[in-house]
């Protein structure tokens, strides 16, 4: 059994990560378009182009972590080594030198965003893999991930509650300066939380003592893992819809509901729903089949998005209530997804004889970040398609925003529910696989 204290220490790592992840998802597009003044279409394209590099860096980082051998383990050391570089890159991404030309600002944004995502890869993939080696028990893995995402959404709640007020406080009328100073505070706290995560966790599922296989052989074995392929497709589709809605949330409040002063309250409502959903994931998963629950939650969140489309622009309470409910339903499914990745690692070892925790997590994380990029890119492209100009209201733009805000995520969640028909690792199957792996290790 993993103690509650250790689970909380692990969760602090995702509190730190979400200071950046949620800020990027909720505010970076708005920062680039309405603060820095970059074209929405260019911002969308930038998000997508940077993800091309992840096709190389993510699996390499996973393989590197699997090969790491230190007295602290294979994955924990990266939390110690990279906490400070990650914090510095976060600050740079929200710094836009005013002396630069328009092209210079776009190039700077491209470079600093790419560097931030590289650091996010380097620290988050080992962190994610750590959750898969803290316990071999399937139920404990769900519990660990439930704790993780409660703390993750707690980090997101801090972002939604304090980001805009701190920007106003630190900037004192200068939004660009406000964002920079706010990220200095967020990054310093995040660095401390990563160090606490490092100090408070342990790796229990040990890698084999055999010499790590060549990278090409690892990728060949990974391709044989059909359940990993299913989760990769789920990841990209799910994150595309989630990021599209979260990115457009500020635009929805400002240009559709026309209540820009309530933007913090709106995004915070979604985050509070997310925290409650993550907390409910573990007890629900213990009572019902994880696959069926996950599929139901996707369909329910899709229905909420469709209902949101029919909410009148002056109906503030129904709009914020549905956003809260969407966050609750969608994020209740998130710990289940991450627990499935650990199960897929066991399945891959059972099928190929190779245990590749880091490579497997890095592969799924890569597709998560592709979804992050596609969702952000779609948001920028759709804003441009509907003729969006920062600070300028038109009914056509408002109609385009609400359609994208509601139907995009609904389509994505429905597609995820359909894809899950190919996922077969229920609790009984995972238990059988682990029993066979235990017997094989005893026989060696």
C-alpha cells in the first residue's frame, strides 16, 4: 500500500505542472493575440508546428528515463534536476520584449514556446512514469492517479482564481508586465512543489537488471502493443476537444456572454468541477467497470456541450453551471485514463517481454501534447475563420465562437467513446496479466 502522504507528495508534482499546463491551455492564446498582438492564425500554426519536435523528443526522453539508473531511481531524479530550468523557461514564454518588431515578436514567441514545451517534456514524462512504478496494484494505481489529478486541478484552480487578478495587480495597467511577474511567482512555487514531490515519493516497481534494449527494438515492441495504440488515439482526440473548449472559454465569456469582468469566475467554475470529478474517480472506479464508466463520462460530457449551445447569451447562470458540469464529468475520467497507461505497460511486458514504462508513457504523452497543439491550433484557426479581431465585437464572430466552443468538444468526446470499444484491459484481464508476470519472474 502507498500511504496517503506519499500520494499527496506525488500529486504536488502535477500541481506544479498545471501551473504551466493550465496557463498555456487557458491563457496563452489570449496572451499572444490580445496582449502581444500576434495574429490568431499565426498563433494556431505555431502551436501545431512546435509539436513536430515532440515526435522526436518525447520517445527519446522516455527511453532516456528508462535507461537512467541512480540511487534515487530512474524517474525521480529528473524532478530534482529540471525544476529550475522549467521555471525559467515558463517565465521566458510569458515575456515579450516591447522593442521587437511584429515579426520579431512572433519569432520570439515561437522560440520560447518551443523551449518551454521541451522542458515540459523533459520533466513531465519522468514524472508521469513515476506514477506507474509507485505500485503494481491496479486499484492503487487508480488511487494514485486520483490523488494526482485532484492536486493537478488544484493547481489549475490556483491559476484560474489568481492569474488575471495577479496580472492586474502586478501590471498596474501594463498587461504584458503583469503576465511576466505573475509567471515569476507561479514558477517559483512550482519549482518548490517539484522538489517536495521528489523528496516524498519512492519507486517500487523496479526495472529489470538486464541491459536496456536498443531504441529501435523498443519502438518495435511498442508497436506490438495494440492497447497502447488505442490510448494514443484516445489521447489526441480527447485533448483536442478539451483544449479547444478551454482555449475559447475566455472568448466565449467576453464576446458571447459579454461579461469580461466574470472571466475568472467562469473558468474557476470549470476548474472546481474538475477537482470534484477527479476526487470522485477512485470510488466510482472501485464500484463499476472502468471502461464502461470512462465511456459513459465521455458521452455525458458531449451532451453537456451540446446543451450549452442552446443557452441564450444573457443566461449567465445556466452557462456557468454547464461549464462546471462539463469539467466535473470530463475530469472524472482523467485519472482512469492515466491508470490505464500503467496497465498498458504491464500488457506490453506480458506480450513482448519488455517492460518500457518511460517509453510507453512518453508515447501517450506525445499524443496528449499533439492534442494540446491541435486544440490550440483549431482555436486560433477558427477565430481567424470567423473574422476575429481583438477587442472588436460582431454577431458573426460571436456565433462562430459559441459553435466552436460547444460542438468541437462534443464531437471529440463522442469519438473517444467510440474508440474505447477497442480497449480490452478491464480489471479481470489486468489482474490475470499481473499474476502471469509474477509467476514468470519467480521462475527466472
